[in-house]
C-alpha cells in the first residue's frame, strides 16, 4: 500500500513540474501538439517510467475491482478515474484526482510519435496496450484515445487473458457444426451486438475451438488485435489494422493470397469491408465477422442498406447464398449482480434463404422462432429461458427484449401476475 501511495505522490510531482511548461495561450490541438512535441521529449526516461507505472497502478486496481473498462481524462471525467463493474460505471476515489493537463500527459506518454500524430490529425486513435505483471503474466487492453472538449480522454477495455471454453456457450449441435471448419469449409458467420456485448470474446472462443480441433490456417484482422492466440493445430496469424495492414478491406483482400482456411474480420464497419467480406466468403473461404446490430434481421437489413441502392439486389442474392449463421448477443444483468449472455441464433434454412432473395426479411423473425430443428431461437425465447432458469428477473427480460410485443406474449401469464 505504501508503495502505491509513493507512486501516486511521485507521479503527481512529475506531472505538476512538466505541465507548468504549457503556455496559457495554447488550447485544443495546439496544446496537445505542444505537449507531444515540446514537453514529452524533455521528460527524463525515469519520469516516463513513473508515469507508465501510475497507469499500470490504475489498471491493476481495475483488475482487482473486476472491472471491464477504465476511463480517465477529458472534461467529462471530472478529474476522476472511472471503471465499469458488471455493467455499471462509477468513479474510484482512492485512485486520486488529476487535472486534464495531467491526464493529457499520461495518455500521450503511452503513444509512439506516429500514434500521437494520428491522434492529432483524426482526433481519435484505437490501439492496444500490454501490462506485464511482476509474476510474468501479460494483461492486454483495447484502448481508445479521443478528444473531449479539447482534452484527451482514454478508455481501456480489459481483454481476457484466458479463453472462455467454446462448450460453455451451449450452442446447439447444429450451430456448432456450422462454426467448425471440420464440418463446413466456407460461408459467412456473423456475431452481432452492441459495444460491450462480448462479440470479441465469442469470436475468440470459436477461433480457439477450431485451433484445437482442426488442421488449418486462421488469419485474424482486427483493430486493434485483442487476445493473441498461440498456434496449436492451426497456424494463427494476427494482423492489426494500421500496423500490419492499412484497412479491414485491404487486410481481407490480402488474406486471399495467404492460403487461409478461416478469415476473421474484426468488424464490417463500412460498405467496402462488407463487399470484400462477401467476395472472400463467395470464393470458398470460411469468414467470421461482427456487426453492431441487436438482432439477426437487423443484421441482414444493415448489410443490404450499407451498399448503394444499385447494389441491393446483387448483395441480397449473394448474402442469401453465402450466409450460414448469425449469432446476436447481449450481456444481461443477472440476479447474482453480474451479467449473463442472452443470444438470438439464425441458421440459414431454405425458407430464410428465399426470404432474403425475395426481400421479405420481415418474415424471418417468425422463421427463427419456429426453427428449433436447425438450432434457432429468438432473443425473446432465450430471455424467457434465462428467466425460467432464475438467472434474470422479469423486468430485465422485458427491458432487454428486441420485440416487446412478442415478449409480452411469451410471458403473458407472468406479466398479468406481476401487474396484478
């Protein structure tokens, strides 16, 4: 404890000394450029190490709090260090308070010169950070630095340093076969959900399952690379956007020349990447990717809607031919104060394929709800299961449902009992 207090005290003295060099006339990006180009180069190496130890101290406290995220810097933080624990964001007063100029310097001290220039230019930067603990463990974080009212904010999300076993997801056998290279060697599989819903963790479990059971080559394209897989039965290559490849689209097209069996595209975030993913899947490769959507039908509509209208029919037919499965997921507050995974699973069937080609995606929800023989279920059906297993309460089941009307129908007796 005394060592932690000493790190904070020494770091505060260093920060106070160096931020005093900032001219009062500077604001916004000019102020950040001055910090990066004039102040940082004058910091002795031992001062830089102390500032890095301060951030590592924050991160170790974050781990002890079982937090998924930590936030610092910018006007919105109000000089405090914030963490998210089981979905709830709160400040940690014991970590102290820091002026925005102090956190500006802490964040910029993490970055390379090229990363700082990219941050000044784009006003936001995604990167990864690794904390090496005293016992030799490496803890990795997905980082996002961005401007908040002219100062720099930083979010760091903890990346699990272990894989959640694939079998713990309880996917039906029909779905597990679709996800395994041992059973299908081609097609597009999507894992969707809002930010923080565990998409990357699910993808890592799928990669690990294939890595343990099949001989092949997996190429992961991510921004940034999160969990680093050790090659087992598969050779696993990691390509970080901005460092190892210039974009998701470029990385996806380049992967075709690298003899892959599975291509993981971290996110289909623009029309170019979407079209590249469709093309690669159409060429006979197994492709996994993610979307920020909350249901299978919304995912289909998003992909089609992202491309120009003149491309809609072509993309619809191609998507119907190559799509194999959509897993939409949410992390739902549970009765034990933690969170539990709820999913919606759509597996391509002849009727769903026809609905996509005929632009009748509105019919697909009902097909999913009746597709138990294919391993399908809706989000509402899974929320009902979690409620029946006494893992979540009734209000949570209703609040996290995509289709409130259908949720009322599924829980009709319970709703009447609760309202009475």
